[in-house]
C-alpha cells in the first residue's frame, strides 16, 4: 500500500518534463515489490512476451476502454509474487497509464495548437493576398474607370459596370474560401454541389446526401470540410479519369460520411507532412471529427484507391 500511495503522490506532483523519470523510478519500485530485479517502461507497440522470469503489465488509463499507452516490463525474478503483489501491480499500471495518457494528450494538444496557429497565419496571409492581388486591384481599376466616366461616356459606364460585377465575384470567392455562403443559404447538399462544380476539371464525382433534417451548424460545417478535404485528397492522389463517390447519411444517431475513389491511391504513413492529401489537411479532418466525438478512418495504398469514412454523433 505504501508503494501505491508514494507512486500516486509522485505522479501527481511531477511536471510533464519530469514524468518519464518518475515513471522509471516507479517501474523499479514495482519490480522490487513483486520480487523482480528490474522494471522498465515500454511503448504500447514494443514487443514483450511474459514468461517465468518476466511479467508484462499493460499500462491503461482508467476509463480509456482498454487502450494501452505502454507496458510495464518486470524481469529478472528473484522471488515469487503473491496475489496481493499482482493486484498492486495492476493498480500501479493504471496509475502509470493515466499519467502517461495525460502527458500524451497534453503533447498532442500542444502540437495541434502550434499547427492551428500556423494555419491561422497561413489563412490570414491567403486572405490578404486574395484581397491585394484580386479585390484591391479590381477596385482600383473600377475607381479609375469611374473617373474616366465622369464625362458621361456610355462606353466607360458599361466597362465600369462590368468591373463592378467582377469585383463582387472576387469578393464572393474570398468569402467562400472562409465559409461558403451556400452552406448558410441553401444547406449542405447545395454547398457541396457548388464545391464540386467550382472545382472544374478533375475526377468524376458522384454525390449522394440523404439526411432527415439539417444538421447543427457546427456539425454541418464539419461535414462540409470533411468532403472538401476528401476532394482535395482525391485531386492530389487519384489521377486523371478517376471516379469519386461521396455519400452522406444518418443512422443510429450518427452522421456517416464515406468518400471513395478508384484512383492511384497512396501510403498515408509515407506522405511527408504538409504534402497534398496529408499534413494539416487530413490531420485537421481527424481532429475536427474527434472534437465532435466521432472517429475517422483513412484507408489507402498505392494502386488501390482511397477510402475515407467519418462518423459524427448527431445528438
């Protein structure tokens, strides 16, 4: 019991950068408690097979659904562990698992925050360039044309009207890059059809949206962005002549998005960060889904197309 209390206090008082060292110390104490000479913390994917001279204790955070964050390897037996010792090892495994899982979550959130800040700056830069190179130039040309039209020349007025319409189109394009007006005005299906039409030349896309009611605004935006990134992925990896099937439905209290293409495919684990179809795009897609309590699955391989499946609770 004393070892458990001390381990709990040590883990609770450890700062994130101290946690690995604290876990190693607790692993050694756990080994000695059970009659072994050595205790080591292993990763969840590290191989470790228990035997007469070795115990392997899974490190699982309480309430994680048996999701391992690591293993406690205890070896070099010098005594015989009792039933109480084994029970204590299980409790230590939960204490270590909870602490390591919390550290992993904090590290993941820190990485995501850095990526989000970078993406925010990139988005601001994109909007600034769009406004400067498009809208501002068109507005300046319109102002010059209106000056020329001051003498009442009908030709100048016609050109000014054309430039004004072009300015409106460019402004709408900038706005659509942030949130498509069709999503607010017409709903998800119409916004997605507009997204597909605006893409122009690319894969042949079939869209099927079957929803009983309009989703909540946050969920609707997530569904749109999932399909948008799925289309970007298909354009990057599917190749010319590929076919893309997009389905959005609702069943058992969850929205289901399925994006399938029969293109060239790719290895999701081999794509460098920031490349088309990987990096922030798919990472944000996954994070967006998980923040809404859903799950995302991406399956692809060279020559085998790509399948993206997202599930989001509708409640």
